[in-house]
C-alpha cells in the first residue's frame, strides 16, 4: 500500500511564514494541493491574495492570511494574538520561513 500524496495533509492546519515568494510560497501551495488548510503570513497583502488564489481549495479548504511585517515584532505579536483569539482549531504545521526579525527573545 503506497502513500497517497494527494491527501497527505488533509485536514491539517498549517501556518506558513514568508509565504508570498520562493520556498515559503511553494511550500504553501504544495501543502494546499495535498489537502492542508493554510494560513499565510507575510507583509505584502497583494502577494498574499495572489498566493491564496493560486492555492488549491479542491478538498474544501478555507485558506486565510495575516498581513504583518516580521521586522515589526510588536505589530506581528498583536496580529498573531488577534488571529488566535478568533481561531478554534489547532495548528499542526508551522513553516517559519521569514527573513526577519533578527535573532533574539520573542515572548508570546
């Protein structure tokens, strides 16, 4: 019995940071094609909308995004908290693929 790659991430919830270009975008699209419901996190809202439109919804997923700049940790923290205050599902996958902020303590 082989692995069914088309539903590998079915019903999984994923947050993909830095998800509008390169590896982050490719990861988000690939997981959506395999059934994951994705939440994109990046700073460019136009690119976020484009990536959402390019992401498969064939398995009934409802994708979303958070527009925030990782170089502004206070804004990022506020938007992440606001998102999770409205979210009732667990996160199964986190792809941390951003170019910022610089290393250091990040208290939640």
